[in-house]
């Protein structure tokens, strides 16, 4: 089972319900059982304002300003006989998501779903630092979002 801890620091209209978050996270982790033979996972999703997002973005990525999502994978210590279920934390900036959805002519719910899936894939080790890795990650996102009946976020179709 995938356990979620939702921390709402900044609330606004259109934020997903726990059930929506759960659905999107489950979709992004659906094939994980085969990947690492793990049955339980835990993810913390923290919904923040632009100030907190900007502070974290500067502190951990050395980038100025708020961003839509930050992913913090959990790096488990190597302790014999102890297994950790925590995948990591996602920090999502609600105001940035709302602006992006409007600017990109996407529904807010679809954009939330995309960003959550994107963040979970980061927690699973996917990245987009170089073009090849970006292609792999985007392809995975598109497939997961199609399963959720959400259009390709990279073409708008």
C-alpha cells in the first residue's frame, strides 16, 4: 500500500483531495512492485506558498524563485535487518501550479496530476538533466497520464 502524508501549508481553491493524490501516486508507483519487489511505500506531500518554495529552491538547488515542485528522495541508511518504506517528500507550490495551468491552457486538476506523477518519478530515480534521461522520464509520464485519461502535457493534445 502507498501511504501519503499531506501537509497543507498553503491552501487555495482547486487543490486535490486526498483521494485524488492517492490515485495519482498509486498510478505513478503501479509498476514499482515489479521494479523493487516492495509492497509498502510512504510519501509526504507538502503544499506550500511561493515564499517557502523559493527558500527551498534556493537552499537545495541554488535557484532563485519559487518552482512548481521539489522532490526530496529519501536516502536510507544501510542498517542490516531494517527496511525503510519512505520514498521521500514532494513539495508543491500551489500558486505556481495555478499560474502554470492557466498559462498553458490546462485544467488545474490535470496539471496537479502531472506534477504529482512527475515528482513521484523523481523519487523513483528518474530525472531530466540530460536529453536522453528527459525523453525516458517524459515517456513514462505520458504513459501514466494516459492511464489516468489525461492528455500528453508536453503537446497539449
